[in-house]
């Protein structure tokens, strides 16, 4: 029984990691849908600012996802 425990824990970690990734992807998709609105007559500097905001937001979301994954791995 003790020999099966590490394998069971590994399987649980794999399932947890897979589900955290799926949930993070769903969250990103939902956020992307909110941001998919068109705004007519934007100036070039506004488009540049929006591009920077999207890049920063993506980096933050990725960092949050990685942090959640590390937290789940360390708690088990």
C-alpha cells in the first residue's frame, strides 16, 4: 500500500495541474471575449497604448497562472 502512495500522489498532481491549466485557459477566453469590442476612429497613440495594455495584461495573467500552479504543487 505504501508503495502505491507516491504513484497515487503523482497522478493526483497531474490531474490537478491539468485542471488548473484548463481553468486558466477558460478564464483567459472569457476575458478575451470582453475585450473584443471594436472602437472606431482611434488615434495611433491610442492603438499603441492599447497594444501595451494587452501585452501587460497577458504577462500578468500568465504570471498569475504560473503562481497558482506553483502554489498547488507546493501544497501537496
